[in-house]
């Protein structure tokens, strides 16, 4: 197929196109995606593991990612660094995303979700993805940046919202043409918005350095990075905050949107989830989250550039090859997952996924640092929504998956119709649920 046709197929029907490629060519095949060129896709868990856990000097995150994201994230971003610099910065960031630190976040996340759902309209179609983005942006501002002052939060909400809206298409254009677009008015607007965002972020960092005793991620980063030459500089902190925003905001909102898109197409699963939550059990919720991330992965693949010739299965890839570990193909393979397209959370109750067959957060030394944060956030938000509303889809057919930036989103925004759950209905619910049995 001509490269442009392959690109169009990847953008419009990524799951279908990659599935057809695998059926025709097997677990290793090449796709041409403009403007980036040829990429080798891997759909075999063993080969994906080899790349994820391979020598950090051999597998780099690569120039493409840097070219697209560095104008926004800066040169110190964890997502863009390689080798020892990446390991140093990751080590400094890990404590804020593990153990004791993680236990402090869900309460505030629930509070934020409670505030947001109170504003939702009922009895009319509502696209959930933008509503989830409002929650996850607020979580980034309060739990990650830890902005305590309401006026700074209001200003950041507007500026960061504009930056995300303006930035993405422009960053793609800048990459496609591989040059500074200073002459292009929307690009100048983007750089001016970025400057405003930076001023607010630097102000937040200065205030936190003066009083770093908070429970938020920024305070923990300042505490864990210590003092002296090893400490993270203000510029490094700025780039990491921007990275956490970009990596953690849309991804989690989209995963939440998909959870409701799937649940509303499976009323029995939704009913079982409700009753398990009412019984105070968390296992089924955990299984619903895992199954959502399996069958509707938000990030379909992650790329690496190989820096020297490398043997992968039967193939020798020359230096400079871009390798894409396909999360979507691995998680929808029928040899690992019986009836792979079915939404069936029970599969996570009965058994554990085989190694490298469930990889929504990647793997190895670059595995998503926010994986537990994201699943906790989902586990905090889903019960709040279910507590307030009954949900049905606005149309019975499933929503298509559509590419937006690097994520796969429900094409119609996960549209549902909500109706309030009243006390009387809650009391009536057990009888209603009991009847079909
Ligand atoms: C459902 C939500 C999320 C999904 C599906 C997701 C997915 C991923 C994936 C696949 C990677 C690996 C990239 C690679 O191998 O190159 C990654 C990396 C990363 N994610 Fe997430 N992510 C999510 C939420 C979050 C959250 C909430 C945060 C932080 C608040 C976050 C921060 C990061 C960072 C900093 C990295 C780079 C790690 C490194 O290179 O060492 N992510 N994410």
C-alpha cells in the first residue's frame, strides 16, 4: 500500500488496520506512517519484553518523540531522556508515586470528583470524556502541582487548558516540517501561552520551595531530590510538572471515559459492579479497570529507536530502526486472551495475566511511573459517578476508537444519559436487580 494510504488507515481505523497486518504478516511487520517513515511493529509478548527490558543504551525513546514533545515538555522531561540521565531523574521521581505517598491521594481525588459531578446535567446526552478531563486536570493541579491558592489554580486551569488545545496540532506541524514556525501566528500564540504557563509554574515551584511540607507530588519531588548538585533544578521541576500534566491528564480521563463506554454497553457488568461496591468490595472494580485498559488501550503502542543492530526473533534490525511495541495487538491476541474482543472483567478475577500480555502502561525501566496513580484515580472516580447517577448510553452501538494525539479516544466522547440516583431508587434497586435471577 502507498505510505499515505497506510497512514490514513492508521489514523482512521488503527485497530482494524493493525489487526489485518498481523493476520497477513505475523507478529513482526513494517508500517509506513507519514511524516515519520517506516516503523517495525511487534505483536509478540516475548519480543515486546525483549525491547522493554533491553539494554538502555540500545533502545532509545528516540528523535520522533523528542521532536514532537520537547517544545512543550522541555529538554529535562522524563519522557524524553535516555540512559543515565533518564535513570537519575526517574529515581528522584519514584518516591512520589509509590507506597505511603500513594495512600494520601485518593481522598482528595474523591473530593474533586464529588465537586465535579454535582455540575453534570441529567436526562440529556452528555459526553463524559471532557467531564473526566475536568476531573483529571483538577487532580493534576491539586494533587500533583499541589496548588493551594485558588486564584493561581484558576489562572493555571485556563492557561494549561489553552496550551493543551492550541499545542497538539501545532506540535505535529512543527515536527512534520521540522522547523521553527515563528512566522505562523498560531505558533506565536502557542509560545506566548507556554510563557504564561511557565511563569505560573515557576511561581508555584518558588512558593513550594519556601514551604515544602505538603503531601502533593511537587512537595515530595522537592523533598526527595534533596539539596546541592543532585537536587532537581527549577527548570527540571518545571519540565517534570509539564510531563506529568501531559502524560497523566488526557490518558486517565480517556481511560475513565472508556470504562463508562464499556460499562453502559454491558448492563449486567454495570449491575455487578454496583452491587460489589455496595458490599464494600474492591476486587470487581479492579477487574473492570484492568479489562477496560486491556480491551480499549489508551496508548496503542510505544516506540524505541535502536542505536545499534539488534536481533529480534528471526530478524536483524539495523541501527536507526524505529520499533513499535504494540500494546493493542498483544492485548487482543486470541492465544493469550480467549474471545479477546469481549469485555469480560471476570477474566481478571479467575486468573492472572501471563507476563507481557497485559501492558497498558508499558514495561521495564520506562514503565509508566503514574500507573498506580492512574488506577487509583480511576478507582476513586468510578464509584463517585455510580453513587450519583444511573447511566445508559445515548445510542446502543459501541463507540468507535479514534486517534487523538497519541491516545485512542471514544469517537463520540463516551456519550451517556444520566439520571439522578435518589434515595428511593437506591432502596428499590436490590429488588429490581433480584427479579431477573
Ligand atoms: C490510564 C492512564 C495512563 C496510561 C494508559 C499511561 C500509559 C503510559 C505508557 C504506555 C508509558 C510508557 C511509555 C514508554 O514505554 O516509552 C507511560 C509513561 C509515563 N507515564 Fe503514563 N499512563 C497513564 C497515566 C499516567 C499518569 C496519571 C501519570 C502521572 C501523573 C503518568 C506519567 C508517566 C510518565 C512520567 C511516564 C514516563 C516514564 C519514563 O519514561 O520513565 N502516566 N505511560
